[in-house]
C-alpha cells in the first residue's frame, strides 16, 4: 500500500511538515506495512519556504532583511544544490511581523524582499521560486526595486522613500542601476491572486483594508500605484499593471512581472518543484488537508490542487481539516474528514492538532482499507 501524504499547514496549529508527520503516524496505525511518501505542500503563502525546504532537501539560508516598517528582521529561504532558491515574501514583509497597532500601510515597503533576492544571487542561485502570500505592503514593489538598485526620484531628482507616501511625489524611476544578475535569473512566482494592479478590483481597493488602510487611504494608495506603474513604463520596463496577478502582495506581482517573472498558481508551482505528480501516479491513496475546507478551497488552495493532480491518475484523495465548511462531496474528494468535533474549544483544538490529526487519519484510512478489502 503506497500512500502519498501532501498537506498544507493547519494555521496556528501545525506546519505542513508537522501535519504530514502526524498523518504518517496515523497511516501506520491503520496499516503498519504501508509505504508513506511524505510531501509537505503549500500554495504560495506563509509556509511555502518550509514546505519546499523539507520536500527538496534545500539548505536553509538566513538573511538580515528589513520588515515592512524598515526594522531589521531575520528572514530565511532555502537553496538547493542545483541553484534553486525558494522563498516567500512574508518572511521579510509579512503582515504577521507588524502588530495591528503598528500597521501603517502608507509608510510600509517591500525592501526586505530585495535582501532575500540579493542574498540568493550572491549564493549562486540561477532560479528563484517566490511565494507572494501574506504581505503587509501596498507599494507596488517599489521597495523591492529600490533594494535591487533602482532609484525612485521626484521632480527635482531627489530620491523619495519607496512607500506609498513617498510615491505620491514620484516623477521617474531610474533602472540603470538594477542588479545585472537579474537578467539571467528565472523567477517563478507562486500566486493565486488574479487581481490587476489598479481600480475597483485592484490591490489597494481589495487588499488595502486587510493591511490597515482606511477608506480615505485606499484612493491614495491606488494613485500612488498608478504613478509607479507609469514611471516604470517610462523607464523602459514592460507595462504589466493590467496582467492577472499584478495586484498580488500589494503590487509586488506587477514588479515581478516587470522583471520577467512568471506568475503561476501557487500549488501548481509547489507541486512541480516537489515532484508531486510522479509520486501520485504510482500511489493507491492520497491524503491532504489544511486548517479549513470551505468555499475558498476550490480557488487554488492546496487540497484542490492535490486533488487535481490525483484525479488525472485516478487516485482517490481523502482531505482532512480543522474546520469543515463545505459539502463533503462537493469537490470530488473520496472523503472530507474533520479532525475535531465542533464542540471543542478553539484553543484546545489548535494545541492538540497533531494528535487529533493522527487519530482522524488512522480512523479514516482504516475505514478506507476495510471498504477496499470488502
């Protein structure tokens, strides 16, 4: 019996590697002879680096970067022996790095992402895989571009801060100093957001309020992003503002696209990097899961991505979740299994997540085996 174990993280309870280990223990309780292929997954958000480092055997690298407010922060990424750097923007500019009372979207920027990229280039990376989820910034990637050598200038030729407040005075962008190593770098961007940069469906309007923007600040953010987009095009970089995903991570999507990056569904990128498809092709069963299975699951979340791969090979998938908010049969899983009863207090459920997941997997796999054997 060959079982592929490919969960995402269960937020605030288990990382993807921890969840996969708990699932494997549950499988072996049900069938001590089972062969478990442990493949922690992610969809481009927080946890992407950890999942890929575990799956690819990458070496963790540590960098002193800047958080969204310009304070030093320790950030990590992974580097494989063949030159693939795996990272997530949240490691440096994640919203979790800024306390709610400190959040100031007008003065937050993405320079920390540049520190990760520069360190990877200096370490010999020839390809970068970047997860775009969880940022605290809405600067259109201005901070990242500045950190990579671009100059953001006002009408007098003076540099402006690479945040939305500074971008209100932006007149032009000088890209002559951009790190030349970027031209030979392949950049794959894991991104499940399809929003353009500007307008009612754009970065400021849709995601700005989640990052602390007030209703009065949203049009200011949108105007700042528009100025940046105009200046980037005038500097000779491609106009990517209307491409799907340009509005991701506060407009970092636009900046990565302008640098030649390719935005792809996060789980698809991670699945390709980990070799999920060939592993599933020879499997009898696949187990996946994340903190919640709900209406958003089908929109590019890890369990749906794993199911799509498994469906191509006719392999059944059982999904596990801390919270089940969908009809178990609505997505095509063989089963959707809650790992705790609804009556359990949230704090207790989070603390006991690994044990609960192990028990749920043991019961579900045991039932599946009994049904299979007739």
